[in-house]
């Protein structure tokens, strides 16, 4: 019998998808169900799925934000995790932390990181990626103040961002999540304002797809986008803006790449329990998970 994994997302239900894959001799059904930003609906759906599926992924919301070795729990996301008593609930951060670090290393033969300017709109959402880019010697603009808080303060030093994160994350994780990240219909809005100019500075923009899409200018000619979940519609959006190359850190299945939360839930379903960082690395190796490069 196939394992069943469901991603319960605060994102738009327009992006719902279903795919079946065979991994390590087992069939796995991957499903995404969006709740259009409705937190109560997401809680109800997780309660309904609890005990009936093998693992649940949280989409469109982080359970944890990281800074250095410290982990901060988002208060609203905790309600979602606690809605399930029997089925493991994961948010993709364990896999992000490992898979995206590996992706930067794997791409070093394709990308000369030391001569690449990278815009990372939200580093606290992807601290593993931020650290890997820093280690690779890329010139990175950490846009957390610009994109999350609307303050025109570009940061260029990871150590400085880390100190600020230690200071601010205990407070920010208590706020309603919609203030930090677009949910539901808000994910479909494109807002071209003063923030769009930071894209023009960069050779490569990296991070969460909704975050990247939201402020992306019309002209992205010659640039590379490194992200996670993209549908065929998203690929068309990037082509229309002249993006040269799309790199997804998770494999494309049925015309789209699934989010790290789905992939993490899939590994947890295969293992039958939550995994450690070392175990995620073993699975990444075992499954041959590599960044997928699409020339547009």
C-alpha cells in the first residue's frame, strides 16, 4: 500500500497538486491542499488527517526560524503542529537546513560564487542557505529588513544579521504570521515598489518563491533564480520577465517542484518517524536529490 503525504498550506488552493512517486521501492502519494490563508481551516484539516496519513507538511508557514544554532518557534505555527496527535507534522526546515546547503556546494561547478551578487530576501527563513552562500564567498544582500519589515536597510554581513536576529526573533515569532509572510490570495499579488530595485543589483535571487515573486520587477534579463516550489505557471512568469535560468532545490515531479515541507514529510513517511540532520543528509544522498537546472 502506498504511503500518503499531505501538505496543508496557508497558500492559495489554486496551487493544489497530486503526484505519485516510487522511492526506495515504496510508492508515495504526495498531495498539497491550500487553505487560502485560513488558519482555522488549516487546523481543522490537520485534525481530520491526523492518524489517516503517514506524514503532514506545513506549507506557506514556518514552524521554526533559525539564526546561527538557535531555533525560534512561530507561535501560530505551533497551533498547527499541535492539531495532530498521531501523525508527524514537519515544516521543511530540517530539509532546508541540509538540502539547500548541499545545493550551494553542488552548484559551485556551474556558478562562480565569489563573483556572484546574491539577493536573499529572507535569510531567517533559510539560514542554512544564507550560511552556505557566505561560506562560498558570494556577495549577499540579506533583505530581511527590506522585505519583511519594509525598512530600507540592506545588510551585507551575515554576522550582523545573526546578532539582529537574536535580538528580534523572540518578538517577531509572536506576531500574527500574515504580517511576516504573504498567505492565501496575498501570495498572488505582485507589488512593484522601491523594493524591486534590489533585484536589479543582483545576478542571482534566492529563497522562498512567494517572497521572490512578490516584488520581482518586469525586467529580469540574464538573471538566475534559485528557489523551491514552482509550477508551470511560475516558469511562464519567469520566462516573461527574461530570467535566464531557474534552479530548484527539490526535484520536479509532474511539471512542478514540490516544497521542502512535502519532501521532508515524504522522508519522514518513509522512515516512519521524524529525522535528525545526519539522517536527512543520508536520505539526500540515497535518493540522489540534486538541484535541478532549467535554462529558460
